[in-house]
C-alpha cells in the first residue's frame, strides 16, 4: 500500500502532515512523494483565502483527471468547511473527513488521526533539516475577516510533556531547528493553569542541548515587555526572529478588523524588541483592499511598513470568507479588484525595499545558517534571523554552520563557509 500526502496552507498543516506520514510509516504503509503513483492520495487543505480553496480544488481535480489514484482523501480546514456547508464540490471518489466510513485499514488510520484532538504518532520524523511541532490548536479571537476560528474551534494546548518528548526525539534524529506552531501560538497555555508559551520555551531549552527553536507566528496583542525580556534572557538557541502579523497600518481599519491593537501599540512593541535585540528580524502579514479601506488608510499602511522596516512581508489581497462580518461588508463597501491589485503591487515593492535594507545590515557579518541543501561545494539555508543564505564551502544537510556574508543577491545573501557550529 502506497500513500502520498500533499500539504497546503500553514505550518500547522505541515506539522499535522508530518505526524500523519510518520503514523503511516510505523504501521507499515509506504509514504511516497506526491508526484509518484500511489494507492491513496491525501490532500491536507487550507481555507484561509478563496485562493487557498482554489488551489485545493485544482490539486484534487488534477489527481482525479490524471487517474493517479482510485481514492482521494481531503483533510484540513477546507474539508471542515465543506462538511459544515454539507456540500461537496468534487465528484467521487473524493472523501471528506471526518465523515468517511471505515472501509479499509488505511482509512481507519486516517480517521484515528483526524478524530483525535492531537494526532496519533508522537514523534514526527520529517525528511527535512527543519521540523515543526504543533503545540496549540484553535482560536477564540475572531477577527472580522477570519474563518479559521469557526473551523478549528476553541483554544487547545498540547501537553507540555508530550512536546518535550517530541523535541528530544527530533534532536536525537539530528534535527537542529524546531519551529513551534499553532493556530494562535501565543494562546498556548491559556487553557492550562500555570502554563504559557515562554515557560514552555524555557523547559524545552532545559531538556534539549543543541537544537534551536523558532516561533512560527505570534499575535501582537499577545506579546508584552515581560514576554520579550524573558525571551531574550533565554539561551541563544532561541532565534532572534518574530513574525508579528500587522494586517494594516490604519487604526480605522485595524478596529474594523477587530485586531485588538492599534498602530501605536505595534510601534511600541517593535521598539521594545529592538531595544533588547537591535537587529532582530520582524516579519509580518499585511492585507490590502479590506472593505472600506480608503486611499488614506492604504497610504498609512505603506508609510507604517516603511517606518518599521520589516525583514519580510507577506502581502495578501483581501479575500471574503463566508460566515464572517467582512464577507457582508465586501458586498457593501468592497474595493474594486483593479484597485486591490494596484495596492498589492505597491506594497510588494515596499516589502522588497524593506527586505533589501534589512539584508544590507549583515554585509561583512557572520550568521549561523541551518543547511537545507548541500552539494558540489555549495550550500543554502536560513540564518537564525530567517534570512535565506547561499554559501561556498563543504557542509552537510541538517547541520548549522557559520557563514561570513559577502554580498547581497536578489532576496538572499551570499557568503563563505567558516566552520560548523553544531
């Protein structure tokens, strides 16, 4: 029996797919790459935007059209959405969990995985240098544009002991960077007395020796100076990188989005981070074309992005999600599509210039790079502050090496290998 798994969407989906693949392997099921012939295809889907839904449908339809497998299982947020709406946009044989009947042993495994609060296997062993551990699921913040809380449910934190065991197992297998992820990562411990994300990090560091840790994304309203002070007092195996979704630089739009902060709060947060670590990487997400976003609102976002100087920016065109307040607002005060695309183009150019300026800070400096690819005297990977780096020198995939940065490339830095750090 051969199974292929395709992951779309966020790092939580990737972490879940890794554990699913590990579960299959331990049960004697062969997991093959998605381009190979398989007996069963699993598409772990995303529903955060309309574009994500379209990619999911295209992927499933491609499998069916090319007769790559007799069965396709759809999991993830889009499967949840379709199940709630009680409609299936695909022709058979596409089965949506959690309603698929137990017909074969392999499908039983899928249902076991899907039906649990957290997946079956404890120790995912991904075929990559970096691994993700899902430590939290669910969100109860309910931004006015976001469908995910409706699909993922309330906040649920994983047991600390299980997370520590996962990290230790990954470290023993040679993994040198672990990314902690969650639907709303900063809420970890909200449902468990005495637990929090920063205390989890402390215990992970106390119970491992060489692996470094990175936070996937954390909401600005869940970070305060106490968190920052404690974070930067930890050993240097925590990465100096914070992904703080901004979404808009306009206070009026932030209030409409129900984000829970204003531009002044975000500005002060970044200032505090840089006080503790002057060259800390601050990456972000920004939505353009939110319903009611006037020219002045967009200009405020552009100027704010330039002021902050993000190391990396993911720009999204607003996508109306059924069941959210903003879905109705789009019909009443939506921004024309051509204007949305124009604003996206402008902001992407700002993002590129910000990234270039941030990268320039590290010319002549040394960075610690997790090697993700190494062949013929060349290597590449990401630094501790999440800069893509290419370098000359012999190295091995999965190790962390020191690289002296010599020049800038288009979206990356280049340098020479100095020595292995781990």
